[in-house]
C-alpha cells in the first residue's frame, strides 16, 4: 500500500479525494498498488466530513512522515505552495499538482530538484484541466519537432466570447453571466486580462522547446476591449474572435509567443470550440495538426488529471519519469515588436476618402471590410503581414491625422 497526502481541500482537492476514494479498486489495478490517503492538509475545519481523521493543519506532519511517498499539491498560488513542494521533493517525495501559476514561475527549479532527488514532479492538470496535453507532448509526440502550439486555454473568456458571437451579448453582460454561472471569479482579472492563458502557454512552450519560458516573457492581452462591432466585422470577414495562446519557433531559433484576441477563419479547427471548452492545436513536423478538446477546468475533470499523475508516480517510484526542461531567459523569445502578422483595424473618421488614402499609404495591402448597419463614420480593414513596430507606428499616424483607431486585432492562420 502506498501512502499519499493531499495539500488543499478546495474544489480540486476535494475532487482528488473523491476520485481516489470512489475509484479505489480500479485505481489500485492500474497503479499495481493500493493508494491510501493518509493526510489532507487544510487550515479550515470540516466538521462532519467522512475524512475527519485525515485532516491536519500542520505541513510538517506530512513532511516528516516517511511513509508518504506521493503528495498532491492543489492549493493554488505560489506561497506557501512553492515552499511546501520544494521541501517535499527535497525529502524524497514525488509531487503532482494542478497549480499552473507555480509550474509557470518555478517549474525549471522544481524539475531540477526532482531530478537530483530521483523523484517526480508531474503537472498534467496545470494546463487544460482534464484534457490530456502534457503527457501527449512529452511522450506521444516526442518523435516530432513541434512547429507550433495554439490554443483556447481559458474557458471563462471562451464562454464570454461565445455569448458575444452567438447571442450578440455585450462584453459586460456576458462577463456577469459567466460570474452568475460560476465560470468567472468575482475578480475575473486573471481570466479576462489573459494572465491565466499566459501561464498555460508558457508551460506548453517550456515543455515543447526545452527551456523555461516565464510568463513575463509572454506578450499578454485580454479581451476587455473586444466589442460587438469587432465581432460583426470578424463575421463579415469570414471568421470569429478567440483568445488564443500561441507559440512557434522562428527561423532564427527564437520563439514567437503571445496571448491575445485573434481573428481566425471559420474553417479553423479552433473556430468551433465554444462555451467553457478548451481546444489545443499542436502542429508537429511528422504528425501535422493534432487537436485536443475538452473541458479545461472543473472539479472532477481536473481531479482526474491529478489522480492520473498520482498513479504515474506510484508506478515510477523506483524509475523516475523523464519530464524536464532547463532554465531559460528572455533571449529565447523574439521581442513582440519584432514579430510580424496580419491585422484587422477598425477606426472612426469624418472623411472616409482621406482615411482610405491614408490607410493605403501606411498599411500593407489594406483591404476594406464592411458590416451591416455600420455608422457612416466607421471604417474597417485587414492587412497582409506587417511588423508589429510598423503597425504601431501606422496606428499612431492615423490617430494624429484625426482617424481614431478603435480596435486592432491579430489575424491568425491556423
């Protein structure tokens, strides 16, 4: 029998305990060992819980118990999760986690500690919840050079954009509905500003390319400036707007990595990933495009991924799994202003003829697009690929010429 501990008894932690308990027999068959939850760490009290005898408020109890071989860290945040995880690994205990913030900020260090102590640090649940993505990239697609990863990595923002696209619902109303349905927190900044998706694409980039890509390296833009006017123009163009986390290796070896709203064609495999679902496209040189789809969060989907990692740890107590990347620095990433892509722009002007001439002068192959019931002073267009620095300069010159730019959104080709 293998003894395990669960640190954190919130939504995910309680789900982990539930899955381990209710599927105890089938899990034992898969792990070739019975797994027993010896401790549950939480500072709160849970009177009447059927697991009352397992609760502890003292981390040292878990750390100092040599019988505990695997620890599930599902506390969230960096502190105290980082300290607890590091000390567990140093003491010879394998750790599994759903904590995307910790993996994104401290992953290289914790993986190195795990390697030196011949234990495992696994984090399948940190990206995509119950969608298998870490293991497929590290194992199933290991024979490929990963050309690009692009994904809808946040269910909250995808739900909001779906309501804007399908129900013509304003951003503020869609956000409130997401909060009422429990999809968005009272403070939704991490979701709607793109921070959550930024951490996830940083983890995937680190895994795919072998160097730690910190969230600070990722150009990050949320969806708060997306309007129904933009949604309508996207539809006229033949596409939809999605918040995409994207990374690809450029010819010079550096990574182009960003999280931002993007226009994608309706024929894209990601275009029909709606509501709270996530979709992650991995483009390999041998496989071509492989897409992973499912619920990216939620109690039981995420708990399922955590428990799968626990089983993996139990099966590899004496033979460490290879999951590793080295530390990285900002030199790994192409500065955002030096990247190049096509763009959609919406502006307001009192002189459309002058505006059209100015736009043609400043942008590469600008082509006007129209939408139904547009006001007379509105103009919108799409371009061919342009350096971001050139885009920004062109937008600045439009504004100075009295042509007020309201939106600028990247156009993607996957």
